[in-house]
């Protein structure tokens, strides 16, 4: 492993590359990255980087987003099979039908979507800025929200906006059950429960705070509390231990893992850097130009990702 890490460092310099990793990536991948963050932080980092090559350790929609935001850089997805099932749960044709049915509604899409869907939306969002963006959309208009019905219902509950939700979901966050939360609470009575908005309503109401992964990182750092039950993909526990050591983090269950995020490895990062593996992510230029508009609106409407 030490050899691989050395090789990665050398190749990174030779190729003028930056390694970006999502908080759900395996620990070894997070530890070799230049930046570890949530979807919003990674988008910002990708849009600003001076490096020529972006090695994107995450799932396809994230690498696509990086390629759309920074067309002058080459983006490599080390694990070409790492997709997000939720992003595939709505097609352009289905969103077209929804838009025809609700022509007066604004279209807001979760960043966990294909480039084609982003291209058809008025604005994009991540879980960290979804509430503030929904609040800023014209109040007289309803909102079509795709593809996550759970994030959508959370926005609806928190903002009171009139929303039309698509029936998409994250299979990983659907593994969280109310029983898991009550059991974890009884085992760790002093811990606060932090949950991701992709989790279902019946679980969210049992938590102390509903936060994106980036929001959880900030929360634990600032909190006076020392113990947390983490109800999201298990990889975040490693990020929290690294960023805010000295506190205790209990995954709500070891079963909450994303098989696509867990495809990542040091070997695939090395191969992507060496040019012997991974896939260069290319988005059709017309689609990319339209998708960029909804991503830029998101960046313009976000206040520090909140
Ligand atoms: P965030 O990184 O925005 O919290 O989203 C979690 C997620 O499921 C990404 O796929
Ligand atoms: Fe998609 Fe869920 Fe995996 Fe995130 S955790 S990449 S939403 S399947």
C-alpha cells in the first residue's frame, strides 16, 4: 500500500493532477485525495482547480458535473462502472412529460441526476443547499423536483413549497430503518443522531439534525457534544474521524454502504493516473452547455453551500 501511495504521489506530479474524493469513498481513497468533500464541495473544487487533470473518486454523475463545470480540464472516473442508481431513475422523456403536465412549475433537480436531466432543469441543487435554493425560487410557482422523493419531501416539509415529486430514491439510504435509530440511541444515549435527507421521513423525524455529509462534518466540529450516531453511508465516519478526531462516531448500521462508492480503490486511482485504467468523462457539448446553466444558477443561489 505504501508503494502504491508513493506511485500515486509521483504520477500526480508528473500529470499535474488533483484527486477529488467523495466522503463515501473507502478510507484508503479518501486518505490519498487532495480534497475530500460532499457533492457541493467537490463541485466547487472541480470548478476552481488549476490542475490539468481531475481524478474523480466518486460516482459518474459527480465526474460528469466536474466535466461540465470545468471544460478546460480532463476528468477521469477511475471506476467506470460506479454509477448512482438514483440518477438513472428518471429519463429525459419522463421529465419532458412532467414539464408538459406542469408548465408553470420551476424545475429543480438534485445533482444526483444525469447531464440530460440537468440540461432540462431551471436549477440544480445538492443536499447542502436544497432548502435555500427552494426558498429563493419565485414563490408563486410550484416546483417539480427530481429524482429523489425523500430529499424532495424534506424540502417540502421545511419550506412549505408546493412540490411535485418524482419517485426516485437512494437504495443505500433506504436501508436505514426507524429500528436502527432507536437501537443505536439506546446503545449510545448521550449521542446525537445526524441523518441525511435522502433517508425516509419516518427515520428523519427520529433524528436530532438532518444534514448533508458536508453539513455533518461542520456540525460535529462545532458541537459541544462528543458523540454522534451517523445515519448515512458508512464512509463518512472515516471523514469525521480524520477531520474531527477525539469525538466518538457510531454508524447507525454497518449495512448502510453504497456498493458503487465502494468500488473505489488505490489500484484504480493509480491506473487512472497512469492512463491504463478509468474512463475520460465526456459530456455532449450541447447538453453540457445547458446543464451548466442549471449548475451555475445553483452556485449563484448558494450561500456557502447552505
Ligand atoms: P452529499 O455529498 O451532498 O451529502 O450527498 C450524498 C450522496 O448521496 C452523494 O451521492
Ligand atoms: Fe447514489 Fe445513494 Fe450511492 Fe449516493 S449513496 S451514490 S445517492 S446510491
